[in-house]
C-alpha cells in the first residue's frame, strides 16, 4: 500500500475539516470502549489474563527463530507449503506464483492486514485474477476503493447512507437506511463468489508451532468459507504471529476478543492444519502459509522489540483521543492509532512517518488497555528521541528546544525571561484575557485560545510564600511561650 | 545462494542474539486462569450459549432428538430446501418425526444442517466441531440454520481440555477444528450488530442426557 504517513499534518487537517467523517467518528467511535469495559467487567481477574498473555508473547519473541522453524517443520509434515517473504512485494509474487501454478481465476479473501501492507489486490488484479474481499467492511471499502481505517472495523468511518449509495451504484439496488437489509444484500451478493472461487486468501491471527496450524478469529463466517470452500487456501501473515502451543492460543483468546470487540469469544475460531482430511469431501486440496517479514525482524532485540507482541485487537486505537478525532486514514498507512504510530515508522523508516510518534498526548490510555502490555507511550517517546538524535525534526523545533535547554541551565536568566514572558502574553491577550494568536506559534492558537497568565511567575510566588511562611513561623514561635505560661497560670489556679 | 528464509532467520538471530539449534527453556506454568469460573458445566454452558444468541433445548436421550428438532423447526419458516445431517446421526428416526434428512455434506441451497460435536466448552458456551470423513464442515456453515446435538457428557470446562480431547481422539489435529459460538454476525456498518452475516442465522443446540 502506498503510504501518505509523511504528510500526516496535511492528512489531519483534511480529516478535521471533513464534517461527514467527524460526525461518523463521533457516532461510532465510543462503542468499542464501552463494550470492552463491560466484557472486562464480567471477568474475575482480567489483569491475571493480561499477565499470562503478555508473558507468552514476550517469551515467543525471545526465541522467534526456534518457534518459526518448529512451526515450519510441523506444518510441512502435515502437508502445508511454507513460504518465506522478506518484503510485501515478495509475498505478492509468491502468492501470484501459487495462483498461476494452480490455474486460479477467482480469489476470495478474508481480512488480512499483511495483504494491505503488500498491496496484494492490485497485483492480483493486474495479473487478470478477480479478487473479492468478503469481510463486510473490507467489501464496502473494495467498492469504495479505499484502504481500511481501523484494523478490526475497516469501514468504521462510513455511515449507512454512504454504504447504501455504494451498494446502489455497484449492485443496482435501491437506496435503504436499513442496516440489516444492507448486510443481507452483501450476503446475497457474495454467496455465489464464495462458491465459484478457486483460491481463498486469509490472514492468520496466530501460527501454532506444536501443530503447524494457522488460527483464524472471525465473526461473519467468511473466514470459514474462504478456508473451506476453494481448492487452494493461502494464509498470509507476519513472522511474529507464532505461539508455541494450543494452550498458549487458549490463553491468548481469553484477552483478544474481549479487548477487541468486547465479546467473550468471537463467533468462530478456526484452527487449520494441512490439507483436506483423507476421506472427507470438503476442505482445500492445497494449503500454503506465507511468512512475511517486511521490516519485522529488524525490530527484534532493539528499542521497539516489544511492539512485536501486538495481537492486533485494536484496543489502543479504540481508546486513543487522537485516533478518535482524526480517524484511521490520517495515519497514512496500514496500521492507525498508537500501534500504527510505532509500526509505521518502524516498518517504513522514521523519515517517512516523522509526525506519527508525535501524534499522541502520551495520556497512556493505550497502555492501560493493551492486552499484552506493550508500553506504547514509552515506545513513542523512544521514537521521538531517535528523531531528535538523528536530526529529523524541523530546524525551528530543534532550535527552540536548544534555546529552552540553554535558558533552563541559566536560572537567573530564566527568571527574567519568564517574568517578561508573562507581561508580553498579557499584552497580547488584551481585555478578554485570552491569547488568540501567538506570533511564530500560530499552529497552537489556530484552533484554540490560550488564557493569559495570571499573577506572578511560579518562582516569584514561591519566594513570596516562603517568606510569608517563615514570618508566620517566627510569629508562632514567639507566641508559644506566652500561651504556655498562660496555661500554666490557669492550672495553678485550679483547686 | 541464500534464500529469503535464510536471510530472515539470520536477521532474527542477530537481533535476538540466539544461535541455530538453541532450544528455549519455557517455564512450566500452572493452567491459565479461567476468564469466568465454571460452577456447573451444563448450566453454565447453557446460560453462556444463550447469551451468544444460540437457542438451547434439553432432552433425556438420543432417541428424543428428532422430535426436539421437529419442534424447533415448527417455529421457523417452513423448510422447502434440503436438510442435511452428519452420517453418524442418520440412524435416528427422523422420518418418524416427520423430517426428511439426507446424510451428506451441505450445499449452499440447503436450509438446515444437523451436526454432532467433538465437545463443547462451558467457560464460553462454545461448540467444537472437528473436520473429517462424515464430519462435513459445510453443514455448520452454509445452511441458514445449524442444529448441533450435544451429549452433556462432552461439555468440558475450558478450551485447553477441548484441544486435548481432539488430540486424544484423533491422534493429531484434523484439517479444521472449528469453535462455534452462536450464529454468524457483523457490526461492520455503524457498529450495529446484525445476526446472520455470511454463515448461519440461527444456531440451535439440543443437549442430550
């Protein structure tokens, strides 16, 4: 997928000014957080579940090479062909090769974010192979020719009216505001595609090393169709998705759906191993897994290592005040929200996504909800430091930080500067006590006013109060002996 | 010539400082905590399955299943197209209950798929269906109505036990182990939950025993 993460500020500007998008974000954004809260509330000790899930993911990563090879060995023994791709482009070529060798004309897909990384659909389309997305959200976006704006609810930025207009245009059906009717229309339209396809492409939520299986977590049933009906199944997934055992999968599944959609469990969890069972009359004759690196291996052992624990639940974006206001497209690549602010610069290069690690107030809501305890704010801070160290921030930002540092190291000058700064701000504010425009820092005052400082500087106030306290202390000390003497006199008068 | 596989593994190892052939020592752990305790397997399974919009009936013995299924179907629009059943259940007296079932895998036009289960999970109200000869995966996927026959003896506490059960019975995992928790659904338009996405619109569970 072509990235626009380098022009984040321009993207944000456009999204904030898009009234329809803003209305959609307001109306649909909060539901996830409420549902997660309710689901977590039904659990005895959710923190214990998070601990277990985090431990498992952290453990896998420390010996990822071992678990990948264990997966490969067992998957191969069971008849699955395992392929390795260094880049998204390589993954596309491998998949195209499989499709050509099998004489594939029609592909049905269930959701795969890795295939969004690689831009698979365009490559298959250019090769004359018909591709149909079957997750309802992804199908809507395929019709709209847009990328997903959320990792588990790809079309969350669209209203029913927009969906209805798309369906009317592509299916030739009348407009409707009835959401179940729209879902039914997609069901009717996609069912024949499921039956006609000769290849199914899915993502892979997890790879299980001990059994050589791919685990897929879905709700609509399209994932099951894609992996059951066509004669060829290809799962395309990242190299970090391995889990050692089925017990590990069971433990992780206690946090994934609860953190994602607020479900105790998704409708379907499919654990797929090898090809059609001997004597069975359904299931693919060929099964492939493409393990995609695309920048992941570089993160291992480095400052961003922990980001690879991610199990793609979307809780970080569902709880992010920045994501909630700008939506997923503004981030400019596949993964939005806090995890996207880390993965995008990590995978594409820091210089291609300079503003993403800055797109956070570091409020840490994401860290509080992350089911595998990724220290997201800390990782964003690390990327900010790297940007500064590598001289990637704009010159005026670097200059102002250097100036501030110099000033802060000279306390006397700092005191004078702040005292004058207050006066200047008050003068700029005028009668209503609000600064409407800060010359040189217009970005800050463009969308909000800044209240003018009141009173004196902190240091002046500190000095005044300290002096007052000392004076008070002295007065009390002076008063005390008198009081005691008076009390003593009163006692002696008693009978 | 080094392959993509070699280069990826080399980068992984250089990042982690691991060596080829090194086997990690995993700590031995107690079983993972349950999300919700299971007090009574049958009661909890039933209650949680119902909370996932499955419907549940309970009969005393296998012979009572066809009549229970007929009773359930009587409340739905009439079945005009096929009704398929897993072969292992075909010997029940379906005709006696007025039902014309066929023991085969499902086609898209079939309206009802009747299956057994490998086991069920009380923690979440989930069914586990294993693939294999006679265990058509399409029967629980293509028809609008999926009816699962669940002997209460196969209701286990947790997913870990369910995997162990499959492995014990089959030796290794079959092609597909499908955990099913209620009818298919989507919330992809305006976050509004709609039951009946691409898979079944109804999941009806008949407990036996």
